[in-house]
């Protein structure tokens, strides 16, 4: 068997090839083997260092989109029933739209806000003076003449008082106005306490029936006449220093302005006026419309004469007030 293997041509060829290879390798100089080993060692070191680097600093991986679970659609068969809309409408689940009241926004917001403001409103300590009132059942038409020193203006509800930051006119009553002083409601009175009591007494004492359709010319003809002249030096800086007024109504209708003295009571009495007098006409113009106040006020500022028809008790008086420009 050994002889058979030895005679095998393949083995003989392989043996010859191996011997020639060994002879060839023996002929290779030793320096080449050393360089080869150095190259392999350097390659192994570089590969190890690279692997260590990427192990310490891993490469950034791109964000993968999140996998969302897709809901399983279930087909549900719903039987359709006929709905009678008219039945639902008859139930009026949300009220009756056809009969809903149509409100004016300004009035609907203003009415609740003004109701009861005067209750508990203490007398204000502000240095303001109420010189005139035009009260009205319609809050939007109410006016008040308020002075701060020499500055006197006509205000409507909601307007801020000049030189009084944060103070607004909140409500107009017959004898006073209510001020909104930065959220605190205060009363500014037209009358002092003494004048208020006197005004109430005069109101109770003078109950005069009036007849409609009266000719103003007849009133002037029948009224006793009083003429008063004052010198220019005695003229006050403002009409409000002499007289203050408020709208006077009878049976719900305006008939004139009720007067009371201002700071200069002496001059008020010298021109023939008394507290509680009701001015029904100024220079032939009947005082039956609150809107005339501004026009009359502007006329009197430049006028040197004023013809007043004053109701005092049950009689009408004609008072003429002249300013003597020649007076020293």
C-alpha cells in the first residue's frame, strides 16, 4: 500500500511543487521577511486603533421615522332612520328666535349699570362744583354743568371730568350727580344742606296748576316787571358764582329751570332772584327743551342784558338784568 501511494503521480507532483517552493523561499533574503512582518504588524495596529476610535465615538445614526400603528378600520353598518325636523323645531330647545327681544346694546348695558348707583354714595371731597343739571329719563340725554375752579364744562354720562383724572360722570339726578371716582361712587350736590331743605319747602309750598296752550306774550304782559342794573365791577367771573340751576318738571314735562344762589348770594338777591324761583323764559325763549341750555348759555356770556320770566309761587315775574359798562 505504501508503494502504491509512492507511485501515485499526484502525490509525486505535489511533492515536487512543495520542494521547489521551499527552495524558492530559502532563496528569499531575510530582510524581505522582516519587512513583511513589520507591514503586517503596522496594519494590525492601525486596524485596532481605528476600531477603538469608532468604539469610543460611535457614528451618528439618522433618525428613523416612527412607526405608527395603523388603526384597524372597522366597518359598522348603521341603519338610517328618518328624522322629523319639524318636531324638533316645535320643542324650541334653544328658545323662540322669532320672539327674541331686540335690545339696543348701549341702553341694555347702561340701564343696569345706572340702577341704584346713588345708594350709599357719600358726598365727594373733590374740589368740584355742580352748577347745573339737565336730568332726563333717557340717560343719554342727561347733562351736568361741573366746574373745577374757573374751568366749567357741560358733561354727559360717561365723560371724564377735566383736571380730575379717573373721575367720570356716572348718573344725573334732580338734586345731585353721581361721580365714578376710580370705581368709588360719590355724590356731588347741587344744593347745600340748607338750600336743599329750603328747596324742598318751596316745592311743597308752591303747587301751581298750569294750563296748556298759554301764549308767552300774554305771560310777559301780565307779569310784574322788575329791572335791576349792576355795575361791571360787580360782575362775577362766572355766572355760576351767582346762580345755579336744575331742570324743573311738572307732570313729566319740563317747564323751566329752578334757581338757587351760588357763592355770591348777595348779588343773587340784588338782581331780584330768590332761591326756588323757576325761570320759564330767557330773552323771549321758553325753557322747555334741555337742548337750548347751551345756546342760552353762550348768548348770556356776551350779552349785556337778560330778560327773565320767573315763576315765584303762583305768579310770574319779569326780571330784567342790565350790566352797566360805565360803572367803575
